[in-house]
């Protein structure tokens, strides 16, 4: 007879303990940090926030609460200030368009070379974004933005 007492109960308890693993063992992480994983996280963030024009969603999914923004145009340099800045930027231009051209990932850093075009037919801006990740979350961001040149002296394109 199976019941809560006796040998069957003790065997069931032993099986449950063995399946659960060592006491105090941490669960397997949902994300294994690597340069390639970080690259995929940043690309998904960028595509959601800027290409998809949904910065708040991207920040909720991929950005640490203690995120630090180094862009001088973002007052306060916080996560919420960056979301507000991007939402205002998107609302202020007719049909903004971002395009990722290339990426480089090394350790906890991901670099993007991208273009930003504020409206159809407008000349594009060159963007260099650098992201730092920790525990598969974006924790820091720097960028360099170059507006369209008044005169293209170099025959080699920026893109």
C-alpha cells in the first residue's frame, strides 16, 4: 500500500531531493553571457527601440534599472531620462529611420555603426553606439553622432 508513511514515502522524499539538486544551488541562468549573446541582445534592443520606434518596450526588456547614459543631450543620464529623450526625438521628426550597418562585439562591449535619417529624402546621420552589458542586460551607453557633411571632400562614403 502506498501512503505517506514507511519506505515508499522515504523513497519519494529521497527522489525529490535528488531531482531538486544540492541545497542552496542557484538555478541555471536564463542567459549565458558571451560576446555573441551580447551582440544579439543589443541588436534586439536597437531594432525594438529605434528601428521599431518602441524605446520603452526595448528598455523594459533589455536595460538594467541602474543604466547609465553618457550622451550629453540626455539630462540626468538615467534610464528613464533616456527613454523620455528617445520618445521625444521620435515624436519630433516626420518619419525617423535607423539602420544598423555593422556590429562588433568583444567581451561585455558591443559597438554598432548605424545611420539615422530623420525624414524620407533627408541626408543620413552617422551613428557610432557603444554598449556595455552585465548579466545580459545593457548597463551603459555612449554614442558619437555626426550630422550630414556640408561638403563631401573625401570620395569614400561614411557608410
